[in-house]
């Protein structure tokens, strides 16, 4: 409520009316879910098929006594105790299978705060390319706005990305190496090396993700279409990416065409040309602005203006060359040598 009193947000209570689906309740997703729960979100839909392990304890949120429970079940139990006013819907399955993918799409379309209406936002907090592409495919088909997030394998960098189908680049518009080079993602895993995990990096990424969600839903501040984080240099690059007209996802191309039609149908704002206000043309003190250069001097210092097309002017003109009025002085040759002249000068 202090945000509202300070003029940051017009209506913070509106947060209770939104439903958000979080796919992946791991190092980033679990912290994201907790932050949104504490912010008072209306409803959370949690999707994951993994279980809590003791190896996860170097991350935030989960506790040792929850080992063996499904992540969505453990998360729901913890989050309900934090804020019982939030509605929770948990799904313990892999969204990339054909059967589960259809059910996932159904819940996005109908699992809003009011049953039968779509969710307001989908958040991708998964750690693999296959799941990200599944979310991208579903959201492109449904025209669903979503945000993607990720942490690098070495745990010292991450990013978030807002994706609005048709308006911004989807996840398939700028394909990563696994798509561009047609590589199986599983073959990129190095033998004997697992991905690093730092609660600090995951906490930072979750924080900027939820901050972007709040700004997007409550309409305040600047919403980032892409925001990166590099812990080594404390670098936060930001950019926006336009959709690729040749995107491999046909639904993305379809959404692009619909967005173009929507923009074309919007009324074009009228450009009103304001007249420049003349300052001090007349005043009670009788002060006048007088140029120090006379019109005659200005004319003499300017050259002829060339004939140019309409709308083009010259920055300056070159004045015409005037003949030098100083008379030439001629010196007659005396025929004397330099030595004779020097001798005359000494005798003077």
C-alpha cells in the first residue's frame, strides 16, 4: 500500500485479480513462486515433474525434510502457509509429452482466476531447451504473453525475456546453437560435469523476473523485453528483439500478421504544429533586440543562393571574391649585386 501512497502504482490491489502459470519449480521457479505469493498474487498454477532432493539444498526455498516429495506438492505446502489467500493449482507431469502438452494448453486457456478464462501470464523457469520450445509453441498458438528465464551452466550469468506473440521475437525467432546447427541438446552435456548452482545467481534472476512481472501487470516503470545478468562484471545488458518474418513457427508468423493488422487499424495521431512564441517583441520597458550586423553587411558577406529542390536549404553561402583595391607596387632592377648593396648600407 505504501507503493500506492508514494505514487509508484495506481492500484496495487489489482494484483489479487491475476493468475500466473509457472513452469519449472526449481532454483528460479520456486523463488519466483514465493515472491509472487508474498506479493499477494491471485492464483498460481505450478507445473513440474521432478522431486525434491537433498542435492537441491544449496538453492533457496526447499528444505531437507521435503526430500522425496514432488516439487509442486512441497511448494504448495510451503506457499499456503506463507499466504493462504492465494489460490494454488499444481500439476505433477512433464509438459513436453504429447498427452500432457494438450492438457497444459488447456490449463493455460482455462485456468485463470475465473475458471474458463486464460491465465494472465506464463513464466518459464525450466532448465532445458525442449521444455522452452514446448512453452513457446503453446503460447504462439494461443497468443499468450509469457516470460522466459534462465541461468547459465556455470551459474554466473542469467537472463529474463518478455515474449508477446506477434509483437516481439518468440523463442524460435532467434534460434540458439542447438537449433541453428541441428544439434541434439543432450549431447552437449559434458561427461562427469554437472551444471553449477548458486543460490545468489538464481535469486537475482528470480528477483528481476518477478519485478518485470509486477511492472507488466500493474503498469508502472519500464518493462524489459530482455534483461541479462553477468555476475562476473556486474553487467545488466538490456535490448528488445523484433520478430523474425521467416520464423520456423507458423503460429508465430500468423501472430505477426495479426499484430500488423491491429497496428494498422489504430487511429493515427494528428500532428499539431505549434507556432513559436515570440519573446520580447514588445515590452513595457522599451527594450528591443537589435542585430549587431546591418542588412548591408549581411548581404556583402553572403554569396548567391543556388537553386535547390523544395525543402532543402544551404547552411551557408560563399561570398563572391572582391578585387583587391591596393595598387600594385613595381620595383625596378638597379643591376647592382648583393655585395654592393650591403656595402652601401654599411656606409649610411
